[in-house]
């Protein structure tokens, strides 16, 4: 079968012929309906090198996956062949305190793991079939189309987790700033709109992304420049934003994120843009907390799928063939993808 593989660090992915996997005991063979193309893949492809992580190419990309159960390995119960499912991505040991709470994203034995997720260290979903090692990470989809569901497992789950930590601050009269309203940020705006009465301010360098954010609940849209922090201060009548979500995470956006924040506010860095911020008494609003977040828990993914089934959130999907995936990664890098590109192998 064809698969979109990372074959070497710092080289564009390639479509290669690989053997179709067979599910062993406890494993499930997934017929892939959709595999989302995440900006993190670009960081993985271009910024990683040998020795940085405990795994090496080649492996198939695609860590946002949904599809149908194709075959069950020995001993797997609770799933039916043909059933539509979404895959909870993060790999964990399954046994530590965090893992048993459903937070495999924060597994305490991460140092011992040899892969971060299917598609991030071991074969992922950019192929007609993929192997799922722990069947309990497959969640039933109900009426949701797997192509729609695939981006929810990361582009939906990651902002949901980041927003959930700050829900208590997002009361009537509050403001949330979303920096970078691409694949993740666009879903973030919808989640804020569905769950909170906060005024949402979207910031993005691309007008097309801002237009999508405006149609999904952002009241104000700003193209970043010298005066953006001042504009946010004015829009919040001098108070600053209660919650700032930075889906870019470079030096400039982190400075904007902190400058836009309010005392007691939350500044959450989700983007992996490699930026740093010098945190200190005089460099951030009083009692503001600055945090990074990584992906989300399996129960949060259940909640995200529930929101999508109820029509509260919806990924804007561009369908891409396996053959077109390498070029689509280049388009993603150039900022030419709106919403989420999803590889549809069939
Ligand atoms: P994307 O390319 O779909 O969207 C990024 C958006 O940011 C685009 O709309 C782009 O125009 C905008 N942007 C770029 N530079 C900007 C700037 N200086 N100011 C304002 N806007 C700017 O990417 P994505 O898939 O949504 O991922 C976003 C980031 O989140 C990436 O860094 C990705 O690696 C990271 N990510 C983190 C996690 C996590 O768990 N922490 C999970 C998934 C993705
Ligand atoms: Zn991702
Ligand atoms: Zn664990």
C-alpha cells in the first residue's frame, strides 16, 4: 500500500510502497478515513534531527486519525468490524498516575517511550490502513464522518484542553485573545464561542484565516503589528485579556501574548514556534500565569467529539489524496491552507 513517510530528518516526506500491517494480539487494524495534516509535522520534518528524540525515520506520518475498524487482533473486544472510530493519539505507558487518569499526553514515563504517537515516531494514518496498538484508544464516532473527525483528535482536542484550564476566567465581560487562527486556532475560536460568553479577539497575519475566525465567533480581528497590544488594551477598555492562547509560539507572538494579558490572567502557549519569554516580576501582569500545554486527555477527546456531534464545532476540511500530501505540506508551510488539510486515502 502507499504511505506518506518521513524517510529522513529535514527532507520532504515521500509517498512509498509499504507492507499492509496485520493486527497482532490486542491490536486493531484501522481502515483510515482521514489523517489530518498538522503544522507540528512541519516542525518534526524540518526542526528535528538524529538524537533529539528516541525514534528515527522512516515512519508514516499522520497523528490525527479516524476511520473504520477493519480487523480485530486476538483478544480484542468491545469494537465491531466496520464501526467508525477516532484514535486518541498520545502514546503513554498506560499505567502511571497520569495515564490512568486518561492523560497519556502527560505520561510520567515519557522518557522510556520510543514514540510520541502513531505518526510521531511510529507508523501513522497517512496510508489506507494503520495499526492501533491499544484498542482502548479508539473512540466510537456515532454519526460523525471520519474525515471530519480526524482533525478533532488534535486540532480540536489541543485547543479544547488549553481552553478548559481557563474556563473559570471566561465569565461575562471577559476577553480571550487567540493568536494564530489556522488549523488549531480556528477550532479554538469555535470552542470559546460554544463554551463561554467571552469576547474573542483573533490575531493572524493572514486575512483569509481572520475571515474564517470572524464567521465562527471572533468579534474583533487584528493583523499583528506594532500597535496590536495597544489595540487589545483599548478593546478591553484598559483591562487586558483574561486569557491569551498563542497558537504560534514564536518570540514576537509570545511578547504580544504577555503584553495583551491581564493581572490574574492565563497566557497559554500552544504553538511550537521555538520562542522564549523572560518571565519575572516586572515582565508579566501581576499574578498572571504562563503555561504551555500539550495535546489533551482521552476524556477531553470524548467531550470534543460530543461537541462536534451536536454541531457546536466543525473542522473546515480540505481533502487531499495520498499523492498530493507532500505538496500540501509545502502549501501548509507557505500559509496556503485554510482550516485543516486532511489526507483521505480512499
Ligand atoms: P497552521 O499553520 O494551520 O496555523 C498557524 C496560523 O498561525 C496560521 O493561520 C498563520 O497564518 C498564523 N500565524 C503565523 N505566524 C503568525 C504571527 N506571527 N502572528 C499571528 N499569526 C501567525 O498550524 P496549526 O496546525 O494550527 O498549528 C499551530 C501551532 O501549534 C504549530 O506550532 C503546531 O506545531 C502547534 N501544535 C501544538 C500542539 C500542542 O499540543 N502544543 C498540538 C498541535 C499543534
Ligand atoms: Zn498535531
Ligand atoms: Zn504513563
